[in-house]
């Protein structure tokens, strides 16, 4: 339907719409206000042709706004006392017909869908008209929101809420989280109740060169092996190099040597990857979350339904709020993380991202919340926050420390020893009291010896180089 009223659809059609608005009981025995709830913001008596229908619809709207329910016949009887006799007779006839259709009509679902489509068109029309004024004022962000809300009209407001006392077994016996995707690390899955779920925002915090991007690749690859669709947004590495990190992680071959093992790479991908991966590059600080959402919608329009979204990384996104920069980086970064978590909820997927720790953290054994750079709101907004610490000694020993800063679904404040090979992205995370955890912690303690050995080798090379330069100089003299 594209017209501004229902006149051309006839009397019977309009009565059946009123029947849908009046249906008092649904299959579960609760008041059936769902349909009315969907369209209440756009519903107008002026859509209808006769004065009687306009009166009935106006009373339905009035009753719903006051009681959040569909009205009863007794309500109409009382309200009709103040109506003149001619209109009263028309109202009675139309109500009688509407209640009869509730029981006998077989096409009420069709008329409901058709009227919902009509209301959606009206919402879009109103958004376009409103956008004209906003465009004159150059409020483009508001235009985007108005149009987005109009396009979503009637699709996301049917849930009246969770009935606490009626859903006891549902929440106790079934997991309250949806679409939970595990990581490749059993100990992380254990403390996060299975991993990250729909609507969750997980942030990995680490210093420069700590391996944050590798950890995100690990998350993506695990999902791909499970047959899930992954969208990987990158704002640093280009698309090809990001893809090569997946190749290295999958095969254990360093990126510079992949070209020598092309057949092996192909075989590994064909035999292990069951899902689909889309990698999309945007230049640093060039886009905000709204552009990421638009790209996801574009992918969904092609039939690609994402199960996991990775953003590498959130700190270098641009804020969609044009006024946030006036409040400094704290406000700006906080807005970005709020928008990211909102995107996770809107698309019902987990989102993993990374964040930079303060520069001084490169010398710390454990990175805590106090070393988060720019905005503590990152921690406040994220559902799970894990830090990654790799000092110089750790890079030489291929070790690392993972510290759980925040965890909505389990314990936090715990640190896990890890083996971390940054040449191929091979990461193992161990329980502190396991044999592997004990041995890894022992290697960390001995890593100072590796540093001394490395420095000694460099000093030896320096002495040899200096000696050679002296000999060459003597020859020329």
C-alpha cells in the first residue's frame, strides 16, 4: 500500500483492521496488544473513511495509551453515551461487525500484514518530510537516524518485556545467552560461560606490538572452523595482509614464506574453513560505527548473515557524534565504544575489538584497568575485557600474560600464562596451576637470561664490527 488513506480498500477491509486492533486474547492467554504496540506511534484515525471508524480507532488509541491494553466492549458502551444517536448507531454496527470478524474471518493475518506495510510506508513518508527541514539545518546525523528508525518501524518493538514470574524454568534450565561463540582457549571459555554471545562487546587491551591483532585473528579463525560467517574490519593492516595472517594462523607458516607453500595453504583452507570470511579495510579515523553498520546491512542484503564481527581496532574509529570531540578524547572514545556495543545488540552478534594500553605498560608484567589509555569508559561499556602483556623478555621467550580485567559472566582479576608465537599467531593460554602453566611461568622467570644472552650476542657483534672498521681504516692509512 502506498496511498495516504485506506479509503480505496473498502469498508470490509477497514473493519478487519479494527478487528485486529480489538483482538483481546492471544494463544498464550495474555492480552493481545502486540499488533497495536507495533503501530501505535503511527496509527491515526484519519487513515479510516467513516466517522464511526475514526471514532472507534481514536478510542482504541486513547485506551491503549492509558492502560497499555486493547479496550473491552464495556468501555465502548460507556464512551458512546456522549455520542449523538446517528453516529452511535453507526458505531454499534461497525463494532458488531468487527467483533464478528474476530471469530469468523480467515484473512485477519493478511489484513494485519497489509496494514503494517501501510503504516511502514507512512513512517517513511513522514521521515522524508522531516528530513527536508533537517537538511536545511545541515543536521545530517539526525537525518540518518530519522530514516533508519523509519525503515525499522514495526520490526523491533513487538517485545513487551520479560515476564519474571512466568519464565522461571526458561531462565534456569536454558542459557540466558544467545549465539555464544567459543574461543580456541578452553580456560577462557570456562570463565566466560562459553565465550562471547550475541550483543557482547569484548575488548583485548595491550601495548604496541603486543599481539592484539593476532588474538583477533584467532577468534575469527575459530569461528570460521565452526562454519560461522565472520566480518573482519581492519583500520591498520590492509585486506590482503590481514588475510595472510589468517593463512599463517591456519597453517603455522610465517607470512613471508606462504608463497613457497601455496598448495598447502589451499588444502588447509578447503579442509578446515567451513564458514565465510569478509575482510574490509577502512583508513584510520576515516569512518565511524555508522559506516560499519551500513556495510553490514549491505552484506546482509547480498545474503551474507554475519555471526561474528571483529573490529581491529575501536580506538582508531571516528566518532559519529560531531560534538564528542569538544569533550576531549575521553568522551569521543566512550561514544565509539557505546556505538559498538549498540551495534552488537542491533545485529545480535558478538563483537571483538582491541584497544591500546598506555605506553608505559610495555614494561609491566600485568596490564590492569589503570593502564587503559584515553577513556576508562572502554571498560565500563565492554562486557569482557582482557589484557595482553608481552615484555621484551616475553617476545624472546615466546611467552605472554593474559589478565581478565572485567567479566560479566564469571570471575575476573585472574592472570593466565601463555605461549605466544607472533610469527605465526600460535597462541596457547593455560590455567596457572596446570603443568603447562607451571612450565610457562618458569620460562618467564628464566627469560631474563635470554635478554642477557641476546645483549651479549649484540655486544659481541658490535665489537667484531668495530674491529673490522678499525682494520679497514688502518689499511687505507
